[in-house]
């Protein structure tokens, strides 16, 4: 992909790109209401990937923020979080939505989902994975309340908010413009988002 080109993550779909160590990745919440599931894989070994379980241990927090290193399942930095123009509300706890989640929510027919979006994006890049890691859910507003309950709320980001990461190794980044339209995390109206490799 051309450096600096604005790449669309179509509503309800996924998109990925190869990045070199030192390149920056800007993810833009184009409409201000969209959750973007985010993954990163070691380009040389897809069995090593950004792991939110390990990130929470690394930063000693259940959320990650600007300034944090995001680490892999081998506890090595893969992305460095450089900028965040949004209020900083993101999720590291919830798994990517999948067909089973939508079945439990009452869907009788196939519903697009972040799990399948990741696999489609990786196949488009000529890559094949064997599992879906838990994503960094950018702009997903799912706080943990007193007593441990997780609640699903609309995003608090505004139109044009962005985050900026730097690749700490040669990597593959993938994004899904989350198709969730049953609970309120995307204001029940999934939209497109964009990213740039800088």
C-alpha cells in the first residue's frame, strides 16, 4: 500500500496492511461513532501477535493508553501508542464479535462479525492464521462498573478522532469496522473508518 494513502475500512468489514518497523499507523474514527477492532501480528511469525492479556500485565491496567507499549504473547513490544485525540476510552477485555455472539443475540441468519473480518483481511494479504486473538477495541465504551459488571455504552469519541501507533517490529496490522448493530456500542449504526501507514 502506498505510504500515506488513506485506506477505507468499510462499514461492517475488515482491512489489513503490512508495516515495517518504525512506520506509523494512524487509525481514524471518521464518523466519531465507530468501534474499530485492532490486531497486530509479527510479520515473520504469525504465531506471535499483540496480546491484550499480556498488555494488561505490562501496563498494570485493564486499559491501555497513549504512551503505552503494546506487547505480544512473547512479551515483546509490537506497537507503541504515540497519540490519541479522543477521550481515551478503549476496551481490552471483550473478545471480537463472531457468528456465535450474534446467534446468542437472536440472529437467525448470518451476521457480519469482527472475527470473520479479521480472517478475510488476512487472507486478502495472503496470510493464514490459526486463531483469533482478542482485539484492542478502539473507542469501545465498555466500562467495568463497581462489582465487576461490564456495560455496553455508545462511544464518546468525536468525528475525526484518531490514534497513532508506531510499529516496533515488522508487522501486519488488521482492523474491523465493527458490525455490531444490536447493542449500543456503535450507536447501533455501524459506519466506515480509515487508516494510514505513514
